């Protein structure tokens, strides 16, 4: 059961890491788009840009910046979630190791007890045999 809990924690963390990587990629793309638009806007201003077009581009950049801000907030939440899942996974790994150790110890104790029972039975048989040999002599 502890192995299943660990596996489940690993799957959840893997899913969160995938979401994190996707959000990082989307954030990076938005940053690049904003940078490229600002560069084009600067170039177009030097060439002479109508005010209406300038306002449209600045409005679009503001929209992209809000999207970027939302993505960064989502990314922060996912990073926090991944951190919590890493802690949970580490705990599950420790629990599994503890249970495996206990299981192994109990197994060794069981085999030791079985050997002792067998040895006692053999000792009893040998005692009976020795008694019979001395009696029949």
C-alpha cells in the first residue's frame, strides 16, 4: 500500500511539473512577444506612426502584459504546488522505506523462529533416538 501511495504522489508531481513547464514556456513566449512588439513599435515611431495605430499597439501590449501577469501568478501557484508535492513525495518515500525495513525485519524474525522450531524438533528426535539406542543397547 505504501508503494501505491508513493506511486500516486509521483504521478501527481509529474503532472504538476508538466503544467509548470508548459506555463514557463507560455510565459517566455509572452515575454518575447511583448519585447518584439515594443521593438517594432519603436522602429515604427522613428518612421512616423499615426497616433491611432500607436494607441492600438500600446493597447495590445497592455493586454499581453496582463496575460503575462496572470501566467506568472499561475506559475507561482504551480511552483508552490510542486514544492508541496515534493515534500509529500519525500515523506511517502521515507514511509515506504520504513515499512520495507519493518517488513524485512519481520521476515527475518519469522525465518529465524522457523529455524528454531525445526532445530528443536530435530533435537527432540535425536534425544529420542539416543534414548532408544542406549536402551536397546
